[in-house]
C-alpha cells in the first residue's frame, strides 16, 4: 500500500509534509479535505484522527500518524534532512518546537483569519498576534544573519517546518522586508532541487 496523506491545499502544516515528500521523491496518495463537517470533522475522518486535524499520514501498514512535525520526523529518519548526531537532532527539535509554540500560533493564525475575512472582527487580536509574530521573525532573522540554515550546514526539517508559514507570512500582513536574512533564507529554501509550491 502506498502512503496516503490527508491534507488541505492552503494548510502550511500539511505543506510541510508535501514538501518533504517531494524532496525525498516519495510517491503518495493525496486526499484533500476541507475544514468543515464533511471534511476534517466527519465521522469517517475522526475515526482516523480523533483530534480532527490535518495533516494525517496513513502508513503502509494502516497506522495513522498525526501532527506535521511528528510526520516530518518520521519521514526524515535516516535521510540527510535529519542529523545523525545527538546534538544536531536535538537542535532540529528545538527549532521545530519553536515553530509550533512561538511562530505558528501567530504567523499562521493571522493568515488564516485574514483568509476567512475576519480582519475587522478580530482587529485587536490580530494586532496582538502580529506583534508576537514579529518577535518570532526577528529572532529567526538574528539567527540566520550568520548562517545559511537553522541547524548545521544543510537543509533540515527544521528549515522546512519554519519555511511553511514564513514564506506566506505576507498573507498575514507581515512585511518581510524588515528581515533580510529571513528573505535570503526563503529564497535559498525555495531554490532547492525538488521544491514544490504550497498549493501544488
């Protein structure tokens, strides 16, 4: 059985997995779902992932694996996208945890709200989240000012995790011209062989 990925075209979290699968040259079946009662909230999908979220990866043996960064970690095992050494692996996880707790809740959420047309309804919340998002982008910019990648000397799943929502941060009202090192890094990631677009 081929791998099967349940995802949504606009989801950055799902895009992380699609991008890594593309870079690894792994073929898979793709099931596109909407964030509604007929998609991720349907009884059939909740039987696969009780948390009702995508992405969800169905493995060859029928096991379901949820959470984008956990899926990335699983797929990257034994590849060049996950370091072999103990410290390198821990540093990759450090940045992936940063992405989930200090980056995604702000950069991604504002983008999602604006996609839904909630700019006026949630104006105060959006401003607060944008401030926190800029904190995350500033930290990333400082880190990248002296290096090409987040960990080590090559692209890892830490870069993929952070790239997913950063490269569309403008859709959340974030002006990336303030972060030249981040912009250079985005170009670098977007130029790697096998790269695919978020809506591919």
